[in-house]
C-alpha cells in the first residue's frame, strides 16, 4: 500500500494539471466500473453444481489505471521536445498570463482523453450470470368448496342404570301350614282331618277304630260307635268310602263303586251324600235308619244312634229311623245352616246364629246369638259362638259341660260323654268323660300350638 502511495505521488508531481484531471477521471471511472462489477447482485439461486463467481481484484485494477496514466504521460513527452527550463519558467506568472491562460496554450488542452498505447492487463471477466430456467408455474388449484360441517345428532342420554346388585337366590316357597279342617267325635274316640288329607285319631282303640289306613288320603272323615269311615281323595278311587274298626251289622260293608261328597257314621250305620246329591246309607237298619228318602237331594247328612237326618239346600230338614224320643220330629217351619245328630237327639243352627234342638232334648239351649258351630253328644250339646267362646248344655254326668277354656275355639264336636274342640292356633282341647282310654287326651303334638 505504501508503494502504491509513493508511485501515485511521483506521478502527480510530474503530471500537468490537465493530465492529472484526465488521470483522475480515468481512475474514478475505473474504480466505479470495478465497484459496479464487484457489487453483488441478487442472483437467482443456482444449482449447487455451479461454482461461485470470483471476486474482482481491486489492486490489479488500480495498477492497470496507473500504467495507463504512465503511458499517456510518455506519449505526451514524445510529442513535445524537451526544453531546458528557463528562469522565466520559475518566475511567478504575470498578470497577463494569469488573466489569459487559455490563449497561451490553446492546443495543449485535450478535448478527449488520449488513447493509451499500452494495452492494460485484462481484468478478469466475471462469469456469465446463469439465467435461472423459469419453472413451470403450477396450474392454479381449484379452490375446494367448503364442506358443510355435519350437525351431530343429539346423543340420547342413557338412562341411569341401577348398580348391578346380587340377585338373591330364588326363595323356596314355604309350604302352607297343615291345618285341621274337620274334627268328629263319637262313642269313645275322636278323629281329625288335616288340610293335607291325613287323618289322626285318638281315644279308645279296642276295635281298631284308630287304625287309619297307611298311605291313604281323605277328603272327609267321621267317627262311629266302634269304627271310623272316610272318603278317599287324590287317587283313581277318589270319592269311594273307606271304613275301618269293628263291623257291626255290615257297617263296614261299603259299596266301593259309589262316589261320595260327604260321610257321617252313627252308632251302627253310615250315610253319605252322593255326587248326584242323593243320600245312600249302609250298616244296621233295625230302626229304618238306612232308609233314606228316594229321589230327594240334600247338601249334608248326619247319622245318630239309630236314626238319620239330612239338610236340604233350602235349609229344611228331613229325618228317618227311630223316633222313640222324637228324633224325627224336626221343626218343619224352621230353616238351618247346619245340623248335627247325637245319640238320640239333633240340634240345628239357624241363620241368625241361634240353636234349636229336637229328640231327647230335656234341656233348652242357651239363648245365645252368634253361634258358628255345634256338636251333639249323648244327652248334651256344645257350641262355639262368634266370640270363640264355648257353651255346653244338657246332662253333666262326666263334666261334659265344663270346657277348660272359655275362648279361642273355632271347631267343636261331641261324642258319647266327651267333647273336643280346635283353637285358632291349631291346639286341640278335649273335656268330659275319660274312662274310655284317653278320649280326652289328644296326641301331644296336637296339644301344642301348630301355627
């Protein structure tokens, strides 16, 4: 750089003013040209394989300009002969020279820059600018039509479900309690019919009247003087009569082909209502007690010592057999809902709950209303009122008229000298004469509450 400055200083000292101006103009133009060539232009992105353009050498450009100026000076010196400098040349110019400097050397003022005879060193030509190949403009893509946003369908809110619970096991149905549906006393024993068709008997068993057939179910049962009869149920012989005990004069000679609805056993005979509502009787017939009215229908029948009475569906009564105590003298103008025959008398229950009796009836029944059940024995009668109280009247030779409990009864029946009744809780209570081997002593399980 110092060498460059020294060279320029020498040149400037030897150059006249006009040559200096010309040189300065050339340098300025050269510098501007170099600067323009070196000014980076925004070139399109070239492929990575094209080498980068070389940067122009400013120093070489300046050297070339200086060399051109030197050549210009050499040319000028050759055209003008060399003269020794005079003293006038060193003197200060006169006023005239100062005032008219243009007239002294009119020919020396160049109008144009002299052409250099020395060829300047060629400057490095910048590489040609690679014109980027225009890429094909992609065809405008069609603007997609806005897609309609589907409106979501409202989702049904599920109903709250109960939390799963443990399903309890299917309960095993509890069997219905077995209840006593009927109780019947006669002679010296009593039998009870249960809701499951079973039969239990207690009292005297000298004639095996307590020996209920095993495996036989019954729909009705009745105790006689020394035997017992029942109606079979739930078998192919349903409705057939079945009797056991002592056979007195054919009391056990049953017509097994007959089908019965209900049955009643007396002292030595038996009667029953058939399916056609007529009455059939068998056994002892010494007093005509088995000669039932022909072609007459009845809803129930009761057999006494040696007579029989039956109740029609209109509440009227008809009786046949012995009449030595007026057993057949029933009140013709009365209607009843139930009748029960004892040894030689019969009592009936009116619709108003009062009682009327005929036959060997030496004692008037109590004037009590609301009687719901009645049982006739040997010269005495007992009844149950709507308040579950027990009432008894007639002969009291064996304490037949003294029930141990006055309340809590619903079913009652009387034998020769004893009476048995069933309480609401299933307990069986008996009272009266007990000389016949436990007529008043029911089985232990029947003396305890059952339900």
